[in-house]
């Protein structure tokens, strides 16, 4: 049986040079203007859209004065370009690794075959190119993201800046009725609660995310909101913000600084049933949420603040994360009243499983197992079959430590949260869900389209420090 983590690499090609044109730079935007990652342009090869990503290293000398911080990015030195895809599109991703160390690239939330998923088995050796090809088959309009997923190295590589957004258009009328002009009224917001240690490196251990151990920074699209509030001016009366929490460990609560309401239109895995008026939104690591701000209703700029909460401690700080203004003079059109229809999965005959997330000191466990090595089809792998409907109870039995639960391949529906029926965004599809200490979340899902008897999906806590410390198991969908 194949073993991962032994240096075996899969589906490699010889390295080709990729032009780095879509640079995102860390913390150097002038005048407080929010930097916006470029859209990645595809080249067409006989009807296949080919997206080239070059994982590369860089340095930053401006984020913390006197410190030269190592960074990494895709097609630039921090973060990566946005990949915009449409259901039915044939695509190939050519990922070249120029990091000087092994990496992988996982398409978080994408419904894709296990051999193309970019988990720990899809190692890309330094200097090599990995080229997964697929037809986009998501079925939902959603905001996904891509990031490394090596066994035990995810936190290190994500902390350096290896993360980018992926936007899926499902062709629905509802998605088209929402703001969808990228960079104009449809804006990516990559939030990172990060910290720079006294040694001048991005923190990757939980105990370095404190003001005494490190310089805390809240980054928005690579710009430090800790130092100057990013500003965004749009020409529309309404703007859609695609929020991603790309932090290693911290949950982020987003609210307007005037406490007024705003509208959520999508969870991390799809549009909500209908627009949801909220006054704050907590987003755990790895999660996304789409919100719409009505700008013509406000006389002044709409200001958003982010309250950062370490998953082990209390509130750490509030950052003024974004100030959005509009040059539009007429009121925005109404939002559609219905955004999505979701067919409830029939779990009457579902296979049921329980996953208990716990810790023994720094060792992070699922059902008592630390998934720090993974053998295909070993005793720890969760085995299911193509087409199966399953219902899982996820319990956080740690004291005072938040965990969250992310499943690869398919989104899930939420049956209950701490014993109560789901409300708000939890009535939509999700792929990541926070589980508070001492509580359980029940989810159900169906494994469709893709099966493989050699390649594995993953299920894990998306506090990526916990993930690296073992809170991850393999999932095999067998044909
Ligand atoms: Cu965002 Cu298994 O990962
Ligand atoms: Cu966790």
C-alpha cells in the first residue's frame, strides 16, 4: 500500500517556467487603498482553460520595521491571484513549485476527484510542476480558496502567504443578480490574523499569537489594517465582499463599527436560501462568507471592524479592517428575495459516525487518534462508498479550545448545532463549521461523482496548527 510523507511524488512533470505577472505584495499599498488580488488569466488549450500558478518565495521589510520577514505567494511574493471558474468549464492548473521545499495545493471546497484534490498525497517536489485537470462540477455559486496541504507543513506554508481565492459561478439567475463585477462591485477580502515573532518570522505556534511574544498584525489582502485602515471606493451603490478567514488559528467576528445591519448572501459553500440581515458574523479559520453592503443608504463610508478571538483565549483585539465608500448617487436595486433552493438530504438510512475532537496537551486528536502519518486504507482511514449518504456527529471535547471541522470533496448540510435546529447561514451548504468547546454539531452529506481506491480525501480541524498536530483523518470514497 502506498504511504504518503515518504517523498514519493505523484503525477509530476518537469518544471516549466511560469511568468509571474499577478503579483500581490505584502503591506506596501500606497495611501491606505485596499489592494485587490488580480484575476488569473487562463490560456486556452483546445477548449481547456489552463491556469498557471508559480509558488515562490519573497521577503518583506515594511510590515514590522527592522525585520526582514520571509514570505511566499503564488505568482507574487504574498497571497495569490483569484481564480474565477464557471460550472461546466474544462480546466487545468499548472502549479510550479519554486519554494525550495515540497508543497501541495488543495482546492478548499471544490468538488473534485481525490487524485486532483491536492491533499498530502499530491506532493509537488521543489522544481516540479503538478497539473491536475478536471471539469468544474460544483453546482453552487460559491467562494472557495486554495492553499498548501502537506502533512505537518500546512501552517508553516499558509503563514508565509500561500493562499488565494477561487470563485465559482453556477450560472444561476440569483448569482447574476448579485454584484458580480470582480474588482468593481465584487471584492475579495482575505483576512489574516497573523503575528511576527521577535525573531522576525510569521508565527506558526499557538503560543506565539500573543502581544507579549509577537507583533500582532491583522492583514486584509496583504495590507496591514493594524497600521492603517484600508479604504475601498466603488462606483456602485452596493458592494459584495467575499470574506475569507485565512488565519491559522483565530476566529474573526466582522461587524460594522456603527453596529448597523448588513446582509449575508452566501455561506462558505453556496448562496443562502434568502438574503440574511445580520449585525455581526463570526468566521472560523478556513471559512468564507459573502456579504453585501448597501452604500447609498449611508451618508459616510461604511466601516467594518474585525474582532479577533484566539481559539484558546478570549478576545485579543479589534482592528478597523475596511472603510468602504461609493461615488454612486442613485439607490441600489433591490436584492433578489430568493437566492437558492436546497434539497434536504434524506438521512433516514444514513450511515452514522461520530468524530470526537480532543487534545492531550499539544497533541490534537480525532477519536483519540493523532493523524500524523497516513497509510491508504489503514485502520484510521474513514471508508465510505460512492453515493453513500452519511450523518456525522462532531463533538468538541476539549476544554476552552475551539475547533472547527472541514470535510473535503462535498459540502454538508447541518442537522443541529448544540442540539438546536440550524438557523441563518447554517441552513445553507457548508464545508467548514466551528464547534464550540463541550458542544456537538450534527452534519449530513452525500459522496457523489468521485471515487478512488488509492487517493484519499481529508477531514480535519481547520485550525491548521491543530491539523498539523494531528487533528486530521483520511477519508476514502471507494467505487
Ligand atoms: Cu482548507 Cu483540508 O483544507
Ligand atoms: Cu482544532
